């Protein structure tokens, strides 16, 4: 997989997780909403400039978002 393909994959994963969480967040508890408000700027920055973010950072964000998605249902 090329760097461009990997970057597109990360970007797509982040966008999908972000969109799914945005749809479900109104049903979440306040602590989940607070967690999302802290994560959202990081997600937006990573999506905007995924090619310049280290793979570890993108992976960490995906893990955090996946955990948040699970808490939402």
C-alpha cells in the first residue's frame, strides 16, 4: 500500500468515525459529550492534514473514537 493510499484510508476511517459519533452524540451522556468536544478538534486537524500526521497519532485517534462509538451504543 502506498503512502497516499494509507493516508486516504486513515482519512476515510476518521471521517466515518467522526460522522457516526456526531449522529449519535445527542443520545450520549454528558461525560461522552465532554469527551467528544475534546476529541473533535484533534479529529478535524488529522482529517485536514492526515498526510503530515504520524501514523501513531492517527492510530491513537482511531482507537479513541472507536471506544467512544462503543460507549454510544
